[in-house]
């Protein structure tokens, strides 16, 4: 068994991100490392990123909210992480993969909030009511762990593999969106790599956001007015290689695009 402090884990994860290199999973080797401690690491890691990268929090993301993702990662519970302003990339552009260790792309539904959502018994209906608009999004996830393998607790400490996010420009009123049967077609270089519907995310993406709001309350946190929240991937995640062009078509919204290349 190792003796490793929370501060050391934060340092190691921060360094892995900045040196674009992996590190071994650790959670199983630390006696007593539980979900609360994993979220403590996440919080301190995010504080360090804000301080040292001169950025700030823009919102939240859910992870592992669909069966496709849970099966892919062998983890059977959702998690959340924090989004930072410097993780945001422009839609429709070509982006460098230089800073990714082994990035993967996922189509998600993003919610942008028009008011704070605070409390312990938040319902999906309250989430819909507090949302200014929803829009299609891509998330680039990048685990700091070797071979993209981890337990739930490792991934939580690693800010749920947060790396970058790309918001589409098609905004819709959440009350007008078919949150269950709304289809999504995910393509890589023109080929369909996955198809799904929004119900893949815990029956309805608003359920996932409500789950997170209630989880946040237990840690004295909440969703703030103006923040963006990603629902968690609607399909499996797909590895990004330089030269790749991805699209995700969302029923009722249209299509979002992202390309990736080497170089800065
Ligand atoms: C954990 C983060 C998962 C999602 O949308 O499911 C995630 C991971 O799979 O690396 O962002
Ligand atoms: Mg995701």
C-alpha cells in the first residue's frame, strides 16, 4: 500500500495534463480513498488549474450517464466534473491534438442556465425550467491514466477526464425538445460510428442534470446562472486522430462539426 497525500495526487494529475503524459491509476492502492476524497482531489485540481492557467469555471459536465459509456469504461455509475473557460473550443474549426494525451470525442447535449439551481431535491422539471436554452455539443475527453483505464474514483479525481468542449450554435428552448426520442447520428470522416437517441442519457438528459444538481448540493455546490452543463455522452466515445473530421447531427437542431490536426 502506498502512502500518498491528496496534495501529491493533485500535483501528479496537474503535471500529467501539462506534460501531456499518463500516470498509473492510484485509487485502489490508497486505503480509505472514497468518493468524497476523490471529489476533494477534483476540487483542488480545478482550483490549481484556475490559479496557474489564469482561467475560471464555466460550468459542469456529467460523465458515464449512458450505458454505451458505462460499458465502454467498465464503470457503472455516473460522475461529474468541472468545465473551465480555457477548455472551450470554437465549433466548425480545426483544432490541434498536440495537448491531448489520447483524446476521444463524444456528442452531448449542453444546457445553459438562466438562474441558479440550488437545493437537495431538484427535479428534472426544475432543470428544464431553469434552463435558458439547450444546444448540441462535443466533448473532448482525455484521461490522464495509462491506456485510458481507471476506476470511478480515479476518473472523478481526474476531473472526469475533462479536456475540451465545443458548443454548437443551434439554441433551442428545452421545453420544445424531444428529450427522449430525439435522434443523434455521430460520424467520423463521413462514416457513421454511432447512432442513439437522447434517452440514452439516463432516460432523458434532464434526469442526468438533476442527478448532478442533487449530488452537488451534498458538497455545498450548485449550478450557477450562465453556466453550461454537459449531459454526458449520448453515444460511445471515439478516438481522435489527426486529420479526422467529425459531425454529429441532432434531430431538430442540425449538425455540429469539428476537425483535428497536428501542430499548434
Ligand atoms: C470519464 C468521463 C466520461 C462522458 O460523457 O461519459 C464522460 C471517461 O469516460 O473518461 O465525459
Ligand atoms: Mg463527456
